[in-house]
C-alpha cells in the first residue's frame, strides 16, 4: 500500500529536502543513483578480492580459537528499502497509525481517505475503493481475504483496470483544461510542428488530442531533469524498467500481469524526449519487452514482429572442417544458398511465407507450400495453409536442423532455423500447381522456357484477378511480350 502525506502536516518539520523544489529533489535522486550504481559496479567487478577478504577474516577468527562462526561479526539491521518486504510494510503500518492518531479520525472510511492526503485519485470514493483493493491484495498474499472480516468494508466488484493505480493516475487529468490548452496552442504551431502533430494522431487513429479523450499517453525522457518539464513525465528507466547499463541482450524489468505492463498495454502513445542521447541498447531492450508483453494483440504497433536467428555449425561428420577456426559462426551466418533459410528471419503476423523443406507431406507441409503466419512464439510459429488441398488448416512449424543440398560448398554445415522464407513474391516455377484469386505478374524480361508464360497466366481463377506489368531494358512499361515456344517439340507427332 502506498501512503502520501503533505509536508506541512508536521509544523516542526524543517528538513532541507522536504522544503526544496522538485528539481533539487530529482538532482539528489540522480546523484544517489550514480553513486549507488558505481558502488554496485565495484562489487560486481571485484568479487575475487572481496570474497578473499571475507574468507581471510573467517580463517583468522578460526585460528584464534573462535569455533562458532555465527558469533563472529556485528549485527546489522537492514533499512526498509525493499518495497514489499516485512520491514517496509511495518514502516507503512506505523506511518498510517501515526497519521490516524495525529488527525483523530472517527471511522474507517475517513481513515482510508486520510492515507491519500495527496492522493493519486480525485474523489473520496475512489480513494477508499483503491485502498480496499490494496488491502485485499496484501491479505491474499497471506492466504486470507477481507471477506473473512464482515465488520470491515468490502471490496466492490469492479473492472480489473480499476485496481491499477498507474492507469487511474494517467486518466485523472482535467480533460476540459487539456482541451483549452490544445485550442490555445494549435494556432501557434509552425507548419512543421502541425505536420508532426497530424502524423502522430493519424498513427494512433485519433481525430484530436489523446489525453482529452480519456486515452493514455506516456511521457518519458532520458534524464530526470528533462522529465520534470513533461506533464506526467518520468525517466525511461523508471517507467519501463530499462537497465542502467544495457547490452545487446538486455530487456526491461516489466513482467506479464504487473501494473506497469498493463499500463503499457493501455497506452495509445509513448513519447521519448532526448532519445538520441541514449544507447541503442535501451531501445532494443524496450522493443523486446514490448514485443513480449503485447505479442498477442495484433492491432498494436508493437508485438507483431519477431526476428529469428539461426544457430549455425559445421557438421560433425566433416572431420576436416570441424576444427577449422576460419569457419566460425560469423562466417557461417553469412552463407546464403538455395534451399537454405536465412540466418536472420524477420516475420510478422499475417506475413505470407513458403516452406523450404518437406516437413510433413501428409499434412500438406511440402517444399513450396505457402502459409500465412498467425502466431509468433519463441521457438516455433503457427501458420495457416493458403494453398493446396489443406487450405485453412492451422499448422505449427518448429526449428529444424537443415543441411544445404548445394554440393559446391567445400564443407558440410548445418543450420537450425525455421524452414521458411518470406514469400510476398514467388517465381513462376514455384507457382506451379497453385490456384490464386489475385495474381500480379512482373516481367522485366521475356520468359525463356517453353510454356512458362502459360504457367504464370493460368494460376489465377478469374480474369479480373490478373495484373501484368511488362517493362523493357530501360524500365519503361510495355504492352506486349514474347511467348517462347519451341516448335521442335511438336515434330513427329
């Protein structure tokens, strides 16, 4: 449970930080964060020395005749800095009791409202409702519930979003004041600013301002000072849990089902101030987390796309090349041969793909079968067959260990990857045996095989579904092409 108290409740308070402004407080927090980060970094990089010192102290105590190691050292009480820990919850209880005794409250409802003297919500009813929800969460962690205490106020049955204080806070803005500000500022925009403003609204499918319609906009900045200049602003590290020192494998600390993750799901727009000064690993970490959290919502801007990287190695049966240091993973990742899926496979929900191997012929998964991606998972994909006799059937494609059939390679390699290739366009040969409702035929040069043009044109089921683009060597559109026919094949018939 969270409690807030006005700084002027205790008239004797004269603490410098409490009486200072937001900028100074943020500066203190940033400075402490830097110092603490450096301390933790030192502990991480000097583990060998630190552990040796501790071990050496224990050995000295043992040599001095002190057998019971539990009696060595001095007791130290950790401060209540761990949110949700026993000491933290005890401190909150003591603070609440102090407020209760100081204000001499009469009933439970007034007591609950007093816990939010500077509350995140607007009305007393909402404050009481949220306090009860928080109490219910704590009781459930202990295996009980408010329902077992009939004399206590009970939690009303409401929508699940009502229990998320982060969402409620972002929707508590004065909409009329926001509209007044909007009407005042729009005429003062430059043409470039107005263009960007319109593009953003088009991207989130909104006709006017976002917050004034009750939707959520998350304002974040790269530094604490810059976040104070944004309405409802926070640092990206605080809002999304971006690591302070990210690398190429980092991800944010947001977890499925948490209030923080649910807030991101509900957001219509995220603005990031001073973004260019941040490391690209920060954005990659956020992108991974957003992809993971919003993956199942295909109408969202994030979560539709995943990148699958292959694991390449030399075939153990190739005894000559298996120990060749020149054939490292970077070299193998760049190999592209016919029939071998790419090392970096970028897929999106709804994307058309083609199967590159005979995975399961009875189920229709053969070389050349076209699919449409319906779900992206960590090690496999779900897809719907869109050609052949099993049209409409949903299949699951796992990663397979694939060996290239190209015999020109001087070594044997294998690649563990999805046996798929993105197939927005296919060759005429690959289209044989398929019936398509709409066909766009692109002919940058005349076909060179007997009957190949006939094969391409006969793929469609209706004349209205055929579009042909013919261009010459200079790229200029043409109205005719050559149909290659070898008359010799008709001799001696």
